[in-house]
């Protein structure tokens, strides 16, 4: 593969194909459109400079030139291009990380939602009550939760909670809280006692 130049010094006046046409051709090709172009030319009218910069050139130097100034401007634009390439690499890394994190959050969302009861027909034969619920987290995963289950034939436990904060830590705290409540409620029929026990466990 041919290595593209880091920067192009281009005269306006050239035989057969002038600098304007060359610059237009460079900017039209995907492989060369981002190469910095500096016009170095004897055409010093304001309109000429405006036209050159309008084509996408990064600088316009009129003759007679000072070699030290040309070198300084070349160094500046090479440094700018390197900085831009580093920013683009960083952006690609960030985008890749965002995509990976989004996939993990999507999995976390599916796991969290799978922990919530959604089969409301289980108690369709009970005439004493009807249960319906839905949960829409503000983010992919969060601390909101609900649960309902029969403790025995005469007792139904219903709990609704909201963990302070958002994201994965809140979701993990929610899962722990939900599990502790359900575990304690199977042997303890006092809401106050259940919550006291769960609170003590969570505080450890």
C-alpha cells in the first residue's frame, strides 16, 4: 500500500493542471481529502487566497517566500494533523467502549427485568384481588422494583421499592433487597419485622 503524504505544498500556477484542479481532485477522493494542502504561489490577490482556502487548503503563502516561515507553518499544520488523528483514534476507542458498555447494559436490563414477576395470570382464579404492574426504568438498569407472592393461602405479600441512585449499583442493591424480603416473608408475617430484619441485613 502506498503511503499517503502528511502534507502537500501546492502551487497555483502549473502546466496542464493548475493548483485549483489538483486541490479539487485531492479533496474529492476519500483517501486524500484529509491531507493538509498549503498553497505556495505568486498569486497574491485577496480573491486568489479566498478561493484557495475555500477549496479546503489549510494555508496560503505568497511568493517571495521566507523558508523559515514556510517551515514554521508546515510544522504547525503537521502538529495539528497529528492532534486531529489522535483525537479521531480516541473517538474510535470511546465509541467502541460505548458499544461494549451498551451491550453489557442491555444484558443487565434483561436480567433485571427477568427478576420481576410478569405472570399475572397465576392468580387469575383468586377473587379477592387482581394484580397488574409494569416497570419502565429511567435508564437501562436502575433501582426500581416490585414483587408479589403468596406467603400462604391467606396472605399475599406485595412490595414496591426504589433504591436511591441509578445504574448498576442500584440494580444490584435492588436484587439483594428483593431476595431478602422474599426470604424473610416466608417465615415472618409482620411487615415491620420483615423490614427491620432486611434493613439490618443491608446495613452489614
